[in-house]
C-alpha cells in the first residue's frame, strides 16, 4: 500500500485518482469513521495527498465481519475491507451475502478454483488474478442493487441498434 501513488488520474504513474466530488469524498470519510466505530482495525497509507482536488488515502480494514456496513455497502473510494475464510463455500456465501454485486475479484494459483468461484459469484464482472482491467468486448454492469444494466460488449450496443 505504501508504494501506491495518489494523484492526477491522467498521469500514467498514478495508481489512485481523485474522488469524483466533495460529497462523495465526505461519504468515503463517513465510512472510514464508521468502520472504526464498528470495531474494524484501520490502516492508511502514509502517502501525501495532492493539495487540489478530492483525494483519499488508500485504506485497509482488518477484523471486519459480514455485519459491518463497510463490508455490506458500496463505498466507491480506495477502501478495502478484508475478511477471512476457511472454505471456498464460505467465500462464496460471504461474497454473495450483500445487496450489491457490481464486481468481484479472485486470486489463486489454481485455475480450477478460478472457474469454480467465478461461476458462483453474483457480480456483474468477476476478475481473475487481476482487478479493474476492462475488455471493451465484454459487457459491464452490476447485479442486484448495483449498476443500471449492461454497457460495453454486444449487450451494451444492442440498445443502440434497430433490427
């Protein structure tokens, strides 16, 4: 986390860009405070933030539970709540036990585990051994209370086509 660079999103060296509005930054700060109140252990990068714009330090929460709002709700900021698990079934249950389903990521050295997990996760997009990498040929959009339908790929183009 210490090596992450927060700054201008147009700079190729930037890892984390700005939050899109003052209101959204205040929402992210609310969740940072809430996570601590809920008993999670918070770690933040010591990186410097740009003086202009709406920026937030990369933040990690440990000792979170499924009932924590920082686990259940979409924050839309550089915040990660880590949960532990013992079995693949527990991973699937925890990941799917939320009202949201915009995206998910799976990291493993076993290809068969990737296929097993990605087919069972209820998310609009599931990344394997990477995160936040988009293929323009693939559709994107959330499940459940996330997103507004599909965009990208053939699914996204069909709304603009008359047949």
